[in-house]
C-alpha cells in the first residue's frame, strides 16, 4: 500500500563546509529522512563521503538516516555504515555479484535494506527479493551528480513497482531519486512513489528557505 509521502533531502546539495549545521537545519525544516549519497569514484564518476562522516552526522539528527551506497565492491563496507548509524542501507544490483547476499548482510546488521534501480535497470531485478527488502529506490537520473533532469520514463517504472509492492502485501518504501522538484514530485507520487529524495530543491536558497522548499515539495 502506498504510504504517506515522506521527504528525504539529499545532503549532496548541502554546504559541505557546515554539514552538521545543514543536517540540523533540514531536520527542523521538516525532513523525514536524511538521504546520504555515498560515492566512490569507481561505481559512479564522483567521490563524496564515507562512514566516518555518517558517524559524525549521526549526532545532529534523530531522523531516519537513509544511506544510498553508490560504491563497488559494496559488501565490505556494509558493517561500517551500519555501525556509523545508518537506518536504511540501499545498494545497486550492479555493485556486487550476489545481490541477495548483500541484502542478507544488511539485514544481519539489523538495518533496513533497499535496492536501487538505475534508469536502464529493469524492475524484474527486485522481483525475487520482494519478501526480503524494505525499500526500492527508482533512480530518475543516472547516479553520480545532483542537479540533473528527471527522466520521464521513470514514472512507468514507479507504476510497475507500485503494483509489485502492493501485490506483496508488504510495507516497502517506494523511493524516487533525481531531478525531483514540486512538479516531478507530484507526478512521482501520482505514479505510486511514497518517499521523495531531493537535493537541489531541498537546499536551494540556504537554511532560511528550507521549510518553504520542503513545503513546496509536499505539494
Ligand atoms: C544522485 C543522487 C541523488 C542526488 C539528487 O546520484 O543519488 O540523491 O543528490 O540530487 P537532485 O535532487 O539535485 O537531482
Ligand atoms: Zn541518492
């Protein structure tokens, strides 16, 4: 069942020179999840932060830490991000040879497990994992950078996953990530998404704007 819409601002678009203050500000502006994009310069053509930064930020917010791992290999690092305080750990099927094993590792660490689907990745990749996972992340841009344009065909993928999730009878978050603004947020929710990741649209204008930015995303 589609759950109430939750906002997951991506701190990729925050001011990295004051990340702790940025997390506090977006938390008090009404964020539901804090979305953390971890990139390794190998799986995606950009480098961001590692588990020690997640650990430092953990003290700045009690909201759900939604950690999106764009790293390969990934299995080696699951326990570090779990110990750092992630609540949800999301991985890409292409990041390792055995997705089911990776999901098992995340669950064994006591965390919720998510699977991210790139624009070219079919929904069938999660079909046989639907009893095991807690979140499906539809990438509506190619992973690696904030500020890219929403890929419209992502809406069909969201619709297909909404059917798959509803048929499972399980509470699985259907999250969309990339190019989300007030307009694409509405389209994604209409298609069945219930968690919206937004970097640029959440952090534009600085802390004084965050509450308004999030209000506009909620529609
Ligand atoms: C891209 C990241 C996104 C990114 C979204 O690889 O996964 O979370 O921060 O940024 P916007 O909302 O600016 O498209
Ligand atoms: Zn992300």
